[in-house]
């Protein structure tokens, strides 16, 4: 097989067979197909698309391009979750302990953040000592002991995705639905789970800014997943405003802890709603009789969270108070008359956190785990002059002032009543 023929076929709108896509995935992972040819194919695939059958072939071929985590021996059901990424999205930190304390086995690989979408690896990485480099054996052992394990992206699992994703990032081909579906699902299949909850974010702070493309992605994830024997639960959730109150790594860990400990008002309550939605969906799909609310209320999920952090070498930060803290903490208040908050632009607030150093503009950027923004308002809140809008956590006064100005520009007000917008936009 010559790869140039595959490029020509896709350029001319033809379909690929499984064998051809296997050739592509193997060639990407072992380096036998050069980047310039893969890039040409990616653009042809972006322009002429892949149908559902080709997308499932590509997903399977990418999943088979490396090792597959063997979860045999662990109690079933094996579940996983994935979010397409958003601002302030710390759902994994609350959802996983709920699921594991209800008796499910969760083994998860998470990524680092890029752009305004944060990454779970960076959030957990702000806990002193927390290990994100567990080997497959360590993952399995820990999951057998406490029902849950999480590690960073392993180079051994779905290595074709690593190569293709890096090329998509620099060839303007990230936004193709078949390429997104194969990227997400190949890693999930290689990670071994059978039942997966997928949170497709929709709004200004997400990949999919409009409802139509979010629905298209959601349906494609579900149908390709089904073809490959996965039980995929998909919902679309709002990402026009940040999720929860904290945006920034250590701040998000603290918020997740507080939510598990029963402290959840305002935006944190909205965040908890999302966690409970996915927990309930997964528990129902697994035939569990546990209730997510009960597991949370009983303190079992908080106890599981602590067990998890300690199992992976993390500090008992809830006792030691050793999460990183920014040197400058600036409270920002409302200066206008009484009003309703009509909009909190996730994209603007997310960018302000990147500018503070809390996120990455480029893959190789270092991040400051202590910095970020804590929102005191959400869409539908009322505010009066002098009341807090948000708090900036910054490395120095200068960046704090800049973040104040830019985050302020993302908050809009109305003299007329504004209701809290829906959180779950659709479920499939
Ligand atoms: N997340 C992924 O893992 N891959 C994509 O292509 C998009 C989002």
C-alpha cells in the first residue's frame, strides 16, 4: 500500500477500508508515514469528511495502534467519563469519588489543559506529591483496592492519536467531527472502559460554540461508540459561562473538595448539578441502586476522594493547608447600580486566567497552579454596588490589575430579571 494513494482517494472524496485506515494509524504511530503526508491526508479528510463506517474503522485502528489497558479481574462495571473541555470544568474530581463509592470501577486517563479549556492533570498536579504517572499495573492495583485510579496520558495507549492530534493542532484540522470522534473514542477504548459518559460542552468557552455542531458531535460519538461495542451516554451541557466558581488549578481542587464536603452555593451548586447528572446517568446505566445524592450526603464520596488523593501520593491538603496560594488576592466589586448578571463570558474569563499564568497558550508553556479567578456571581445573580463580582488570585499586582480589567469586560448586566440558564441542553 502507498500512502500517497490514500491521500489521493480522500482528496477525490472516496471512502477508505479498515485495512487502509489501519495502515494509516500504524504508520502514524511507528513513524513510517512522514508528517507531511499525514498532514495532507488530514486536510483531505477535513474537507471531504469520513462517513460513520470509516470513522469507526479509524477509531478502532487508532485504539489498536498501541497497548490496551486490561482491566480483567477488576469488579465490573468499568466506567469512564470524558468532557470535550471547558472553563472551570473540574467535574472529574467530584464525579469519580461518587462513582467509586457507589461500587463502580473507574480507571481514567486525563489530559493537560490547552487554551482556555483546563485539564484534569493540571488541576490534580497542584496537589503536592500527587502522582500522575501511574503504570498500567499500578492503575490496576489501585483500582482493585479503592475502585478508582487516574493517570496522565500514557504514550503507550492509542499512540496514533498523539501524532495525529499534534498535526491537527498545527494544520487547522482540529474541528473535524470524525477526527474528534476517533481521537476521543480511541483513547477510551484503549483505556479499557465499557460504559462511558461523554460531556459535550456547548458555548463560548467550548470547542463547539453552537448547538447544531454540538448535537452533531454528540450523535456521532454515540453512534460510532455503539458500532464499537461501547455503551456511550452523551449529554450536551452549557459552556457559555464558566462551570462553578473557581477557574484555576488549585482553586478548582479546593472548590471540588468543598462541594464534596457539602459546601456548594451559587455557581458551585450549578457545578454540583452537572456532577450529579452524570453520576446518576452512569449509575442507572450500570443497574446500580445507589443514589448519587445519597453517596454524597453520607460523606462516602468525600471519604473516597481523600482515599484517592492519598493513594496517589498526594498531600492531605484538607488538613495541611498546603495547596499553592497566590501572593496577591484582589477582591473585585460591582460599581454600578442594582442589576441582574446577564452574561459571564467563559471565553473572556478563561483567557484572563491564561494571562494570569493559570493556563497554557502553547503546549510547552509552564503554568502557575496557584493563580486564577473565583467568581462570586453567575448568570441570574443579582448585584448591588460594593458587592463582590469575583476575586483574582495573581502572582503580582500588575497582572492582577490586568486580569481584573479583562474579566470585568466579560461580565454583563441587565436592569431586567434574568433567569439562570439551563445547564443540561440535551441528552442522548
Ligand atoms: N479531545 C480529544 O481528545 N481529541 C479531540 O480531537 C478533541 C477533544
